[in-house]
C-alpha cells in the first residue's frame, strides 16, 4: 500500500530542515536527522507495507514523529514495511524507533534493499534487537555501504505485540569515500591476451581494457596499493557500448601478495548500459596492500574482462599505515632463545603495536613502545621472522626485512686424517 507520490530527494531534505527548525521554534522535542553514518535521507519519502492496522499506516515511519507508528494488520508474522528513496543512494545504516514511552520489547528483523522495489537482497541478516525506553526505544543497524533505492525492514517476531511495529525508519547516507586508491598503482594479472594488458585496468580510459587468456577461467586482476590501506569498496567498469553481460567474481585481499583472503563471496554482477557498464561491490572495511578481483565466469566472453579497476576506502578517520619496521636482527642469548630487535616505526597518529611473524604465521603482538621480543625454539629448528607495525585504526605497515635463524646441526666436520703413519722394530 503506497502513500502519496514522494517528493524528490532534495525536497525531502528541505522538509527535514523545515520540520527541525519549526520544532526548535516551538520548544518541542527534536529528533536527530543525522548520525555518524550520514544524514537521514528517508524523511517524507513514500512508504509501503505488507499490511497495516487501521490508522497505523506505513506513512508514519517517515513523518519525523516518533509518537506515531506503523503496525501491521492481523496477528501473523512475518510482515514488512519499506521506504522508497526516490533514486539510488549509497547507504550504510538504518535507525529504527518505537514511541519513546513504550515498554521494552524485542523484535527480530532483517534489513533488505532493492533497485526496483521487486527483487530484494539482504543488507543485514536477521537478528533480534532490543527496544528499550532506557535507550530511547531506538536501535541502530549498520552494514557495509551499498547502493539501493528501496529499503525494507522485514520483521519475523515481536515480544511486545502480535504484530510488527515501527515508529520511524531513518536511512543514513554513507560517508564519502577516499580517492581511488588504485590510480597510478601497479596492476598484475594471472594472464592477458595480446594488447589487453593489466595496465589498461587503471589508465583512466574506459575504452581500453584488460582481458585474460580465453577459455582458462578462473583468472584474476590485482592492484598493489604500495602499502596497507583501509578499503571498503571496489568499482569495476567495462567499455561503453558493449553488449550486456554478467561476470561472476569475488574480491580478495592480501598483505604480502601471496596469501589472499576473501572480502566478498562469489556473485554474478551485471554490466549493462543502464548501469553504466559498471558494478560496485561494497564490503566491511579491511586493511590490505593487495586487492584482487577473481573472475570465475563471464557470459559475454570466455575470459575475465575489466576496463577500470577502482578501489576506495573510508575518507574519514586515519587511513595512513605506519612505516615498516627497519633493521630487524636477532641474537641468541642462550640455547634455544632467539632475541629479535628492530627500529621503531613512525605513523601520522601513533604506532599502537607490532605483529611478529614466524615462518609466515602470526606468532605474537607487542605494544607500540616495545621493539624487542624473545622467542623460544629448539636449536635444531630453522625459522624466519618479519615484523609489521599497526595503529589504532587498524592500518598495518608493510613487512620489515626478514631474518632467518638456521638450525644447529651439530659438528659435522671430521678431523683430518692422521699423517705420516710409520713403524719401527725395536
């Protein structure tokens, strides 16, 4: 059940400002229209619901008044309510409210998004949230920044009533991203075809592109960001004018260029004219130096294809990694002991710790003001160490130089043979 046709987004935001100003002038309560995740862009927007009970219609969830609310019809769950933002927006948070004076209750719900209002995907999986008057009967649900137009809350349980209930659905725009971290960085690939080399993937020219060897999927393209950076979004582009296609792919990350972990699950992404031949993939912020696109299928060509690989991270907060620890060295103060020392790293804020690796695995961590560590290993064991610095924001430096303590195999050199053996017969 749709409310009246919504105003354009800018009108909604003007309405938000007018309502806030009026409430201040009247001395009435003022609901916050902004949050750490960005401004509430749902104020005054059109709404719909699976059902409504009497005067408790869906339009109440975007009227800016916590005292009014939507309640689903009947006594059966699940039920849903949604808002139409009017255009595709990049969002990363919703704030859900019930009337401030209501008794405590739990509602189990998920948050979903859609580009067309028909096909919905999950932005936040189902969980139980406590609405408590001590916290203003308010719940904040955050998720990786994503592009969507319709935002739906699907409620499957409510301990306070045999229906779904919601007073306000605030939708917060995601904060701005960093500049493209892949610009000017070195790209490499698992393979390429002819002139369609990895360097085409970040030359700023959408008409040129990288293409892997044909009939040999999976294939990958990756960027070396030069140092560990916080990343949370990848944009992939193909040349304008190409026929529609989808590519199944996932995003991976690594600190050393060898050991990669998945930032996203494999998924088919559509590249078409309506979407600007582009796909945007968002994920929880992670620290990485190497970011890889691993392609496993392409409906347009039996190869992986990328015209432009763009990588972004959070703009706000500390995004600069510390310098790599220098001059890592070791001594053996006693049998079986290996004492590591290194020079301290520098950072634009402060180094909060060092991670010590042995044979490529994290061994331990020490505080940011500590530049030594003693490990215990049998004398007959060979081991290689390196160290990384980190800061409070989770930024991690590159590796220090490596040092190797080689196994003590004992004395393996035989004496020289006795010489000049002779005899007499006394």
